[in-house]
């Protein structure tokens, strides 16, 4: 398990103090460069290969009327990703990220978590392994995203089970829920939290609520940590999934950035509990890794300044 390299981070801080600018004048860009230096173990971190992973899954809880779209849309959107027609395709091309889309048994949704366990142990283990296997050991940064009709309801349940609170604290409109669908979402999440209130480990929470794409996200986060690869999480759904890992290990997401603060109401509460500072806030709520891809552009800007600027000595200033 790789840990943050304080010596590399210190060297990066020293370099920042010597660059031709007032100390701290690049704000968050300086923090991001130091973060990358510590996790890559080098004074001048790099992004030669950025890997974007989108995991897709379907959910039995949609039987509770929690989404305005049918589950078939998940498959249709996966096809759109593969044809290059989605927002994430454009953003990854612009940001210089290699996109891989991984649908996980879309024809076999997880079970309805209001009625029982969403995933039994073999399915949970398999989904986590899919996430682990997807990570490229040669990547310099990993972007994580998801697709799955109904998964904002799953995310609200995961957040509630992990960090406490009622459904009303976490449920939001997702893909555009009207009042009736919102009521269904709140009712479903509260029913799930009541049914599975004994879940007290990362695995039992994931098994209780699902989904396969959330479990795969956790697997990718775990594998990236083993390899020491920094991760950019997308919005509410991705952050809620990864946050489950903190039940077993409070430091499980130390190598992760939250790419953006989603317009989904529960995300602001979630990033505060995670003690993370989103890279950008653009009122996005699309999912599919789109906020993480935008954050990658900011991260590249941070490293371009860190690595390319002259020091005062090199510029002959002062």
C-alpha cells in the first residue's frame, strides 16, 4: 500500500516558493501540484497517461419508481459512450484522457434494496474485482465515473448508511425527478436504511444497497491506492460509492481528489464529511465522469505551471 511521500511534497513546496510569482498566488493550482508530487513521489509530477473509467450497472430499486427514465437507457448510453457521442467523450478528448467504458451485467440488475440485499457476496466480490482489474498500472492519474439508471437513489442510500442521516439529507433530483419521483426516492431510501441498519462494514453496506458500478468504483480506488496512483472522483454518485471505503479505513481516500461539487444537493454535505475540497464548482450534475474530466484540465494546468515556470534564480530576477 503506497503512502504520500512527504519528502517529494516538501521538495515541490520549495520549488513553488522559488518560482517567479508571489508565494501562494496560484492558489489551488499550487496545492494540486504538491498533492500530485506527494503521490507520485517526485518533485515535478507528470501526467503522461490519464485513464478514465466509466462503470455502468442497473438497479432493482428502479421498481420503486425512483427514476423518470427506463433502465434500458443505461445500455443506450453505454452505446453512446462507445460511439463517442456523449459529453464525457468530448471532455476526455480535450483533457487528454483515455476513456474505457465497462458495463457490468446490465441484463441482470441488482436486487431491490428495499426488499433485501442488493448483491450477495459472490456478485459483490466479482464487481470489486472488475474495478481492480480495470486500473492501468502505468497510468499517472485515474478518473472515475459511472452510468446507471437509478443510481442516484443508490448513492443516497450509501451516503446515509455510511455517514448517517435520513433520506431527506441525501436524496436529490438526479436526472430530473418530479415531486412524485422524489417522494418515491425518499421513501425507498428510508425503507432501505431501516432494513439494512445493521450494515457496519464497507462490504456489508455495498452488498446491502449496490450497485455493481459502485462496487467497481471501490475496487478501482483500492487498486489505485495499492499502486500509488492519484484518483479524481466525479460527483455525488462516485463520491458516495468511494466514501463507503472510509467505514473500514478513514484514510482510504487520501489519494483521491473530488473533481467537482455537483449540483445534486447531497454532494455539498458529502464533500464536507469527506473533508475534501472539490477542484471546480460548475453546477454540473451529469455524472459519467464529466466533472472529473474537467478537473483533469485544471490539474494539467497546475503541473504545467509547477514544472515549466522559471525560478527567480533561473530568470535572473532578484
